[in-house]
C-alpha cells in the first residue's frame, strides 16, 4: 500500500489542488525521509521557489515536474499518504486548521514532511512507519534513471494489450503468478490487494506457476487486472489500512473487496472459507474451491 489506484487517485487530486503552486518552505522531523540530496538543508534550498508545472505517476511514484528543470519524486511506500490542508505546529505537533478527516482520522496525524506553498496551503506526508522516499532530481536525469527505466509497462495505458501482457509474462518464464504480478519490473502498480482481488476474479490460484497457465487463463487474469484497477481508481482507492485521499477521507474500494484480508470469511462466490497463505514473505488470500492448483 498504496498501489496504483491509490497513487493515481492522489495524482489526479494533486493536479486539481496544487498545480502551478510554488514551494516556499519545507519542514521535517525525520531528515532521512529525503534520500536525494542527502543534505536536507540543500534539499530545502534547491526546492525553494520552484513552481509545479506538471504532476504525473510512473508506477507507484508521484512525480512533480518543477520549474528550472527540477523534479520532485515521492514514493509513499508502505504506510505513507499525502494530504493537502493548513496546519499549525503546536508544541511539536501539527494541528489541522481544517475540521473533518484531516483533524479527526488518526491515520492523518503522522506528519513527518510538510511543504508550504505560495498561497499558504500545505502539502503534508503522513507516514506511520517512515518508509516513504522523497528525492529531488534534475528532470532529464530522473527520466533516464535506472529506477524509472527498469519499471514495467503501465497496465491502464492503451498500449497494455493482451499481447503485451503475454509478452511480459513470457520474459519472466516462471514464477508463482501472485509474485509475478507484484513484480514492478514486470507490470507496475499491482501489490497485495489488487493481485489477490484480480486472481479471485479470474479463478486462478495465487501459487500457480505462470508456465502452467493456459491461454484462456491468461485472458481471464488480464481482464481481471484491468477491471480491479479501473474500479479501484473509480472508487478512489482502498483504505483498509493507512491510505487516505488528499482530503484525509477514506477511499471507497472496500465495498468491492472479496478476499483480501478476509481470511475465514465466506467466499462471496461459493461460500467456502477464504484462506491466507504466506508467499515470499507476503500473504495471499484466496478461495481454495474457486481457485484450485
């Protein structure tokens, strides 16, 4: 978390809220969250006065293209999410001046990086476990960086056809389908939630090796990936854990969640108890009756 739908929701909202704004200041209580440059004071100085020209997403990365050929990259990682509002720092704690979720939802209180804009509004990074990554690049260097170039195709772009899906899986040759779908060098944006949900829709066991998948099964997986990601974006993400929208509100995908974190509950398709098993240090949730090996 957050995955493609959550990051895409954030980017779309950022374009509505902060496009054309200029950074005038930045605060942190955890300087290590800024990875590039390593010197936070240098980061602060280089960012000051830069205006946001474009905001876009590559995989799970949020990229702010700025004036003077700079780009700010934010990867929210496991527990991070961005918020837009106005806060006051009182006795070392940021207090929202806007009532509602920004002040009431406990998931919105872990502010470790706060940017101030030229209109007085702020962009804050709430991150419970402080795993998020923030980097300031020269735009031309970022686009040619290994971290960006090694990413796989975007599943919601027109170019991501069924044939393209087959090609990227064939390059991988083998591996359990759940793990392959979550590999950002194969396809970007899919994590634990949407891989579980897509495989349930496709009736494919998460431990099935991709070398064993038939053409019809691949078509079902491809179709399911597009369906769950599009629905995730439409419903503004899943907030079962830490993720919140820029406004501090929860996403609404939870109403569509069939198996993810539903261990022991009845499969909505057949009534069998949903199971959870470890796979490469992560968890896979599935129906043992609908999704057989």
